[in-house]
């Protein structure tokens, strides 16, 4: 079977999450909020207008704070937006927010925070589908992490971003090299989740460069690492990656078994988007 049975998105579903939000910012909603708070909009159009207005206000306040030299406030304000704005019309504002937060982080430090913020900016460009720019920014983050001799975990995450952005840009050989490096750094640092995600990227990249027969070993390593890390969604993603490797290698029976294992976990944790994707992969098997 050809590698077309691999997923249609240009990076494995085992990808690691974006860098974490700034310290002290909660991404959770207070338990009673949904029931007790009257929303200031009544439909999707109203919600979009409300988000646009409030985003503009926060960005303006962040710019004012930066101009006044209050870089911590600029970082706090811009940092509440850069990883949370949706795609589409808000992509440009996500980039602006990430840019403002990065500029502020350069004043407040430390070096690791600058690299983290650079990765957030890369992800904002990726969400805006400017993949070449996303890759260039990720490469800058990796270079900075290496120059500053930062922790292997953070350097590995930067390498992972380079791999992901390279894949989006169509440079699968470059993605393979970056994913291999991220896997080694992640495992060496004890970050099994990162190592699992990167090994999944290695498997996917091998198939894309015409080396599908070699993809099974890193796909199996991804599963072993994901099981050791213990995250249900990542274990499911590793089974999915293994299924794709089997499919690319021309073994639909083994692919089906792996897909079914992934599907069972995704259904158990109610991850409906992934359920639909795995069912599509099963349907594509001969």
C-alpha cells in the first residue's frame, strides 16, 4: 500500500501541546461559571464581535504597557491571548499578541521564558498557516536554546517544533532529522511524552520520504513511551501512528488492529474529532 493511507495532515497526531500559558493564568472555567454568568452575547456572530472587541482592548493595553516600560504587565496581558485565539480572522491578532509577549519576555527574562515565548509565536504563525515563517521562528527558538545551553527538555521541544513546521512546509527530510533529535533529547531528559510524540514524527516522516518499511520501529517505540508516560490520548495517538505505519508497510490486518485499539481509547475518553479521523483511516484500508 502507498503512504497515502497515512493521515492527511502534515504532522502526527502524537504532537506535543503548545508551550504552557504564563504562570498564574488559569485555562479552566470556575465550576459554577457556565450556569451562573449571563453571557454578553446571544449567538455565534455576537460571540465573534465580543471576542474581537475584547481582544482589541487587551492588545491596546499591552501595547500601552510596553510603551510605558511596564514589560511584565505587557507580558501578562499579551500572554492571555497568544495561545487561545481561534484560527481564521483572529490568527493575525494571535501573532501580534505572541510578538508582544515575546518582546516583553526579552526584557523580563529568563532565557528559558524567551524560548518558550518564541515557540508560542511559532505556533501562532502555524495556526495562521504561515508555515515558512513558523519554521523560521521555531529554528530561532532552537538556536537560542542551544546557545544558552538550556534544559534538554526545552531544547527537545524546540526541535520538535522545527520538525512539525518542516513537515508543514513540505520538507520531510528536515522534519525527520528534527524529530529524531527531539526524540533523543526528550528521552534523555525523562520527558516520555515528548519522546513518544517525536518518535511518532519520525515514523510519519520515514513514510513520507519513501522509507515506510523503517517506520514500524519508531512507531512501536512511540507506543512504548506513550504507555510509560501514561496519558490516554497519547497512547491512543501512538496506536494510531502504529496503524498508519502498518498500513504504509502494506499490512492492513495489523493496521486495523492498531486502529481499533486507538479507536477504543478515543471513544472511552470521548475525543470525537479523533474518533472520526481513525474511522476514516479504517475505512481507507483495502
